[in-house]
């Protein structure tokens, strides 16, 4: 059997592992009770008991936090790394993470970033007593990245901004969590970079992936918040001034890399319009109206021999690519949960997972339907070459043969026949298309080949036939190629073909001719 390029056969017959799992999880960290100007004043005046809610107090809190970070790093012999502009943070930190031999903070990254923080404006009071108004503004401030190695999640980080109200980020890896849980459960597996290539117990591994949810992530966050220096203390936490997390894929492994590559090349060709609003509407199951904001597009990115195809919906996207040339990775990347109608709090993670997985499945369903009309290599070989069917040698149905092309055209006509077609009715159509004699014996012989090759099937207890799904593909493909594709292409070097196409073909012909001429070997002496 040749390389298969049909999505349906590939997904049905050549998949050795099909796994749905959270991949990289990137969460916002914020203090809900410190998001409004009035909350800032309450925090400083009523909670911290300061007579004046002054930005000077916030500055002192920030300085104490920065000093606490420096002291923490010195005491625990943790390197502080300053990120330069344009550097990928994970690449800078990778050596520190790889060198880690046990759980702990492995390095602290420092970056200057724009963050939404509170700025203060001084009010003029007739009494002379100063007062301040607070408002959110984007300011360039110091942010600390605490890169760590966790016993359950592996590599991750917690980022805390050094200025009030101390926003931050959390990054963990769902696949790494699943690997560690599988090891604890005694489930053997083979790694595939950030994922799995094979597994002794796929069902058990999927059950592990399904367990990952808000509780595990919340435990990770609170555990490390007890370790790293932070600008709020226990009194603040008891009063409700504490951070919360808010939310800001499927892997299919094939049995042979050649099948994965042939599938993906075909998928990219057939899905370059997958980002159109009507397609995105189906994938994400969301209404798209004229006033719906956001980007709706397809983006194909090629890096060397690796290709990724993405379809965008508002702030989110669904991405499909090959991992290590073998695993088809489908990722629904949600940058804003509200795109899918989900609230941002971490407790809604399970709902977001369900909707993201459903989007992954709908993408595959659409691709199955799109490639259902393609003749893959195996079907082409069975039709166009002599073969052994049901223990009987069956002749070829060769493309281009006048009788075969008439037969394919007649079958296209028969597609609209609800009750099927008979030997007699099909013979009449073939004779008309041949514009010549076509005997009953020839029709019987051709029907036998069509049946043995699985292109038609007899309706039980009748003398009528219907086309199979493969028969439909055969009839349409042969007819379209024979009538609409090949004749115009073969006549493209003469009128009425466009002059630009004629010149291009002549250029190719001359180039190939000259190449062959110069490639000839000299005569032997």
C-alpha cells in the first residue's frame, strides 16, 4: 500500500495514540479587592490604618518587596538574571531548569515591562490637608519571574510585578504534570518532546489528563506563594487582600512519520480557507455577526520543513501542526475565555476545557468531510491497476480509456437516481456518452469490475445497484480530471490559453531540454 493522504483512513487506521490534555497553562494573577480606586483608598486608610492614602506608602511597599527579593536570592544562593530586550525568557532560563536536581526556585528573572498599575494625582484642598486620587495607568515597572522546578508540574514560573496592585502571571505545563502522574501510577510511556509518543495504557493516561483542573493548579500556586517573597502579608490575606488566578490541546500520534507528513500536506492544501468566518463559526460554535470584532483569518507558518496552520477567532485561535514529524498536534489556544463564553475565574477551567476540546473535535470533523472526496493512493492503485478481489483477478479501470471515462460519466448521472440503477439503465447512459456500440456483455463485465473493486453495491433482493462512497469519489474524480482539468492544461501552450501561461510553459520546456542536453555523458573511448 502506498502512502495514505486521506484524513479519514489515516485517523481510522493509522493512529497509535489519541490523547486530549491541557498543554501550557498561562494564567493571570491579580488581587480582586485591589482593582478599583476606592479599594486602594480603603486598603491604605481603613485596613493599613494610614492617616492619608498616599502614593508614598505604595512606594515604600514596593521598595520593601524589591529588597526582600534581593535578600531571598542571596540567602538561598539563587541567581538573578536580567532579561534583555528581545530575549525569549524560557531560552535564557532553560540551562537553570535543566540543572535543577530537586524541587525549588532555580533562578529569578528580572524584566522591565509595561503593567497596568495605580498612579496617583494630588488634589488641592482648601483646608491644606493633602489627598490623592488613584487611577489605573500603564507604567514601565520591574517584574520578577520566579522560575521553579515543581515535584508535580516540573518547570514553571510565577511572575509578580513590583508595583501596586502587584499583578502577575503563572505558567505551568499540563503535559509535564501528566507525565509525573503517569510515573507515579506505574504507567509506561514514551516521551515526545512536550507530550507523549506512545503509552502502555492510553485509557489510564487519558484519565490522568482529565484529572488536571483548578484544584491542582491552585495548590501549585498557593504552595509556592508560601516560598517566594511577596509584597502582601498574612494580615492582608486574612482581610481578603490576596491573589486569585484567572484564565487568560489534543495530540494524535501516527504509526509512521510518512503517513503523518502526507496527511498534513494534504490537510494544509485543503484548509487554507479554514479561517473564514463561516468555518470559524462551526469550529468554535460561536455566532459571528457583522459587528463581531476580532481577527478571522488563516495563517500558515513554515519553518524549514515544519508547517503550522492556524485559524483565528477574536483573541483566540486553533492551531494544527506536526510535532517531530509524527504527531498531529491540535491546540485550541484561548487568550480570553470570554471568547468562548466562559468567565475568567480559575474555577471555570473545567468548562473552558470542555469547550476547547469540542473545538478540536469539530476541526477534525470538518477536515474529515473536506477530504472525503479525495482519492487516496491506496484507492487509486486498486482502481487503476489489476488487483485480486475476493480471490478473483480483476482488471484495471484505467483513467483515460474512452470506455472507462464514459462509464465514470454515466455513474455521475446515476448519482441522482434515488432507487439506484440497473444494468440496462447504466448501459444506455454509457452508450450515449461513447456515441458508439456498447454491448450487454461489456456492461456486465464492467459492472462486475465495479462491484469487486467496491465501487458499486447491489441493493438486496433487486437487480439494481448504488454507488459506494469510494464509487462516488471514483466517478467524480475521473470525470472532473478528464473533462475540466487535464484538457485545458494540456492545451495551455496554444490559443486560447493566456499568453502568459503559454510563455511560462515554453520557458519550462526550454529549461528542461537544455538541462538534459548538458547532462548527457560523453561517448566511451
